[in-house]
C-alpha cells in the first residue's frame, strides 16, 4: 500500500512542478513579445533618424522613416523597390 502512496505523491509533485514551469514560460513569452515603442522606436531614434528623420535638411537618399507615407513609399532613386514592406521583415 505504501508503494502506491509514494508513487501517487510523486505523480502529484511532478504535475505541480510541470505546471509551475509551464506558467513561468508562458509569462516569459508574453514579456518578450516585440513592442514597437519599447524595442523598435529606440533603435530608429538612435541609429536612423539622424539621417532619415524629421530634420528635412539632413535627410539622405530622400528617405524619411519618421513618416509612414515616406517609409512605405517606393524609393525615389531605386524604382520598384521599397525601404519597408509591411508584413515582410526581409
């Protein structure tokens, strides 16, 4: 009888540990979801906006990344190509 009790306790403990690990990983996935304001905007601000931002006198290659209409538009110097294509990270 004691053998089955110990096995039962081990099964319950293993299930509990699995549940804790499962929910801990689910929380991590939610926290690591990409956020434009937290993850993307700072990169653009630090690396891109100095040449492709709101200061019209410093804009290079006619590409502004601070305005969606310009960021998603066809490139002026390379017709048929786009700097950003929504839904296509490549």
